[in-house]
C-alpha cells in the first residue's frame, strides 16, 4: 500500500539523475554491447551482468527518452484492448514478474523504487463512457482477467477525491504502479557499481558486421568502435534507423508522441489510488506518487515534434483529469514532458533474435515499456546466457514479439 504523501521543498528535476560513469570515446570489447540505456536497455544490461557477461552500454543521455515521461502504471488489465490479445498476454506475464524484479533491484541498489500495490480505479464520466467500461469488463471476462464492477458510491468510498459527475466504476486490485525514474536510477546505480560494465556516453551511428554477416559491434558518434560477441538494440525510436542499411532485418519502429504532466500535491489532497478512465470517450489517467507528485497523461499523437509539448495537449489533459478528480485544480504545476514512444505497426514489441546472427532486439514497446521491462530483460537475458525462466508460459507468449515477423520479405 502507498505511504502518506510527504511534501518537499527540493527543486524539481528536469532531467534524469545519471550515475557516475564518465563519457568515453575509447574502443571497448565486452561480451555484450547494448545500444540504448533507457529502462529497457539498462534492465537488459543488469540481467546480462547477473548471467556472468561483461557489458558495454551506449547512450548519450540514459533515461532521457520515453523512460523519463512514463507514468509507470503496471496495468495489464486496464490496458487491455480489443484486438490486442497477444499484447495483453505479454503484459500479464510481465506484470507477474514485477514483484520479484522490484524486490531484487531495490535490494541491489539500496533504493526505493516506488513500487506500490494499491490497485486501480477505472471510472467513466457519462453514459457513453459507461457503455465503454461495460465493454472493457466484458473483454476482461473473456480473457480471464480480474476486474470488479462497483457502484459510483463504492468508488467514492475507496477514493473520496473523485468528482461529482461520474457514471460508472471498475475496481482492478491487481493493477499497480512503480516510479520509472526511480527504477532507472537504481538500474544505473547497480551498473555503475559493477566493474564488468562499461558506460559510453554517446549514440551509436552504425552497426558493424563481420565478413560472415554476424553483428560484431557498433561505432559511436565520437568515433569510438565497440566490439562484442552479441549486440542488443534497445535504442527506442532510433532502432529502425540503425538497421535500415541491412538487407536481412527490418525493425519498423516509429515515434508516437505522448505528453505527461507532473503536479505537486497541496495540503489536504492525498489521492490513494491510480485513477483511470474516460471523459466523453477520451482516455485519461492520474497517478499519485508517494513523494507528493501526481502524474497526468494519456495523449498520443502521430507527429515528429517529440520534444515540443502542445498547448492543446496540456489543456486536454488538465480538462479531463479535473473532470474525474476536481481537486487537481489546487495542485502546483511542476512539469510537462513530451517524448516519442517507440511504436510498431501491430503495437507489439520487438524482443529477441532479428535474423542477423549476433543481433538481438529489445525495442518497440510503445505505451507498455515500463510494464514489459522484466519480461524483456528475462527474455533477452536468456538469449545472452543468463538463467532462463522456468515458466513455460513465457516462451509461449513471447512468440508474438518475435522481431522476425517483420522480415525484409514484407516490404521487398
């Protein structure tokens, strides 16, 4: 359960707190080269180290991309969508790994990750939203997911800060949350403390292939050359560009821009649960943090201006959030974050072998990157020689995320 919110006068961070490794342009040779050190790349790196591998991880600004904007909802049930059964199965499998993943990482780093099991309330504003929530509950029933329709009065007993005009409510006890920035800080800390890990503060410019066509490393933007027995591509929206020159692999990753807002609680406002819902069919979520922040989000825009927030997007988020939880009017505005999330044509991630020997993918997670972090780390770690999961269901659901489903023959 969530601890009471604590107010702080500390300045608000506007960029990730990076761990100590210094920039390097010197050549490196390790067992594994990981391109990208957001939460996915960093988790894969940690898993590789735990499997006895030496690791080079390459990123100009670790955690400054989609990880920095993420709200951290671990919500396979409320994220379930009609027509995306395979994605839901992946999310359910990964959610089951989060408690152990969080406990082990918190212990290794000596940090609190903000992992909370207080459940999620999903509510609707009008009758159209109520019909949508009925359809969502029917989907849950068909997929064997647990959600409980409750009255609006019962929802207000759980969460007194809900607004006066609501039409319906659904309680999902098993949908939780974590603080992505805290998780990422913890991952960077354990990587920085391990002498087998080498951090290169630079971006990859080209993947290197041997004469036999095997991936053997990459060059970076500062001229460094980094060799490894296996290369893992976890570069988010840049992943497709890096493989574009290759004939035998295709990773169709595009940026889907999303905005999140961060507010700071005021005295008397203590939202106890994640609140999700729709307002006139527009999705919105409100995520309270134990330290006093409240994250608001839901926008998705197919546009290129990844680093520029739109006034309309900010207005829409605040308008719909206050319809469900009017008390946010009294909160302080801290930050708006706008980032491109790596989406794929079928909304499924790209996890595993690419068709190029020695090149693995861990990208394309779109809106579920935080939720899918443990599953991705376990899956890629198994291919790197770490102890594989003993759960046979994981292998079954991971088939849907095989990067080779987008082989070159699909476009050539």
